C-alpha cells in the first residue's frame, strides 16, 4: 500500500481508528473524515508526529455537497484517492413499534445515504485513473436481522445490495467493491454495555471472544491489497463464526 491514498470515513475512533493505523503501517497516505473534530485532530496530530502522512477533515457524509468539496480538497492535496473505506455509521436502537420516523431517517441518512454520497463523489476519480477499491461497512445483522435495530439492519442490508451492484457496474473500469460484515466487536461503545449483554455476545461466538477493531482493520487492508485482486462483489463476514 506504499503511497496509496486511503480515505477512511468515521476514522477518528473505534474500527475507523484501527483501520487508519493499519493502513499507515502499510505506508499508505491516509485521509480521515469524521464529525468529531476534536478526536480527529488529536489522532492526526499523534500520527503526524510519528512521521505518517495523514490528513483530517470534519465531514458530514449525509451532505453530498460537503462530501464532494472534501473529495476535491483531497485531490488538490495529494492527487487522487486509491481506496475508499465507507466506515462511518451510527446506531439509534428502538423496537419497531417504538421507532419514530426521525429515528429511522437519521440512521438511513448516515449509514446508507452516506455510503452513496461518498462512492458517488470518489468513483469518478477512480474511473479516470482506471483503478480503485471501495470497501463498505455492513454487519452480521444485515445478514441475519436483529431485535430493536430495524433502521440499522435496513441500512446494513442495503449496503450489501449496493456493494454487489457497484461491483457489477464498476468492475470493467478497474474498480473492485466489497463489503465487510463485522460480528460483535469490542469497541469502546460496546465495552460500556452491561456485562450480561457482553457475555451473551461472546456466547453466540464459537471462537469464544469478541472481535477486536484490529480484526476488521486487517480485513480491510487485505481486501484493499493486490492479494485480493480477483475479489469483488463479496461480503466478508469477520465474526468469529457468530450464531444467528
């Protein structure tokens, strides 16, 4: 990945941060987008001080205009975008009967429309260059469903459909498109859950532990690399064999 330009949305914390660090280990140039400006700038300062080439921008992926402007800035600063990691996402869980339209729409806007906006802005640059990789964050719940997550599950299932369609449309233009479906991952947010909930997650995972953000990051690096040059339109489950 030496000197390849990698854009990671939602890159300031959790799986996004681990992904940023993993690509930097491969000597990539990494652009971080996040709505949390404080965390984003702190991470960028830390990594820059270590000699890495890192850029940060506060970007709301729900706005196509803002996304397009931020993409133009990356092209101006570093010349191109080789890899897009659509990692940004949120949860606003409610059981279906208690879910209002605003709660539904907010998650759709970030998790699904955000993926569309970023791919829409970046794909033409990749087409012009004749190559590129787009990797989208889905989830095992997008495959199996999950109680209390109608909005989130709908977005993650939608991401799978979008991934397969973009792979068909963009493959002949040199662009590979894949998705990763993480299982139960020990992010800071998850670790704050009640112990019994965490124990239940581990009990459903045959490998006997929760995943680490680095497990997902390593999968992104593999799918972005030339070692995965014949893989497109697929969904890689990184879930420890989770039982639905």
